[in-house]
C-alpha cells in the first residue's frame, strides 16, 4: 500500500491529480474550522524533513503517469512545512513532465528560503480566508506566531519572485467571513498582488466543527459580485465513469481514499474508475462490515473510513 501518494483523484480545478503527502497527518500551521480532515493534532511552524524525500520520490517513480493532469503537493497537512519540498519538486521534474501544483494555506510564503525552494513549481494555490486578524483567528485558528497581514505581504513578495501561476482560494463560511466589510478589506489588500485567479469556495464536505455552514448559491454570487469580475465561484466537478476493476483492489482503493477525506458516491466513482452502481455496491458492503461510516451534510451523504 502506498504511503506518500494517493489517487489520482478527480479535482474540480486540476483534473486528474496525483496527490503527494509531505507531512504526517494533520501537521499544519492552522486548525481551520472547516477542515474536512478533522482537528489539527500538531500545530507548528517548524520546518523540517517530516517524511523521507527519497522514499517519496521512489514511490512517485513507480507510478504510471497515464492520464495525470497535475502532481499535487497537498495531502493531509501543510506541505510547505517540509524543509525538503524543493528536493521533491526537483525530483518530480527529473522523472516526469507532468506539471507540479502546490496547495498551501500560504502561511509560510513570505520566507525567502521557501520561495527559492518552490520556484520551479508550475502552479501554487494558496488560501486566504480573512483580512482582519480577528476573523483570521476565528476561521483558521492559526499558530500563535502568525499574523494575517504578514501572510498577505508574504504572498505579495512571493508573487514578485514566482514566474508560475498563482490561484488564490477564499473559503467562505456562513456568518463568519462573508460580511461585505470583511470581503472589501480582503479585496483591497490583494487586488494589486497580480494573482492569476481568485477562486471563491465554500464548505462542500463535512467540516470538523458541526456549526460550520456553507453559503448558498445566491450568497456566493453576492460575494463574487463584490470582487467586480475578478473572482470566480468554484463549481463541483462531475464524477467520471472510467470502467471496472478487480473487487479486492477496488476495496483497497476505496478504503485508502476514504481514509484521507470524506467522499460522496460520485467522488468514489470518478476517482477510482467505477460505474456509480458498482461504487455504491462496494461502499454498502464496506459500511455493513463496519469499515466505513457515513454522515449527511447539507443533504448529501459522505462516507469516510473508520
């Protein structure tokens, strides 16, 4: 069973993406209220080689690159905490022509050493969910040393040195960071950074805090309008039907996928390559065996490994 890679998963932004874990589960600089993976267990800003680079690259090298759109450094924590992230990117570039993307909360992008390390990535997708320190602390629950204005200035400094694309994600939570004054403050602080995209997201998977709620379509459009044409609302991609696989392998893949994030039947179908009915059949069996559990969020049922 793979330890450091997962997928390919069907991403609404990146197509078929091979995910890479660079830090242990829930090792992060934040403890976001909306995180689909649960509460952060190791909140830190210490950069070090959390997972062995050689082992990561060896696992990547064994993977088939057919139908992969991006190799994505993301996983179950904050990837930029790994001090060897630059070596990972260089190693990927030496064995594959697939573009490299980094999904990050952006908290460390102001570090010049990190800017140098990730300079050869093709795409960086940072997230900034607030512009005021009060809302930042409420939604992201950051490490005590972090300040949102410094993070935004760090993103600005990174943009000046990075030649690849930067897509900024803003995760919106109802009643928390969706007020017009907070959005206007955020817009004023990022509008001159030179971002390639500003993408507005909301809570679409079960969050770690039960009180966290998504914005509806009308509310999302209202926030998007405040950006005056500079932002887009991220849509939910449709799962693909790409064929059947052996039952034992399918079960293993489903458990691996659901161990990393909650998924719908459609997510499992598209990611693993099953007809929806077959995905439903296997998930039903796994649930009866007590290997997975389910939860309804906003009228949609999500499954997760126990």
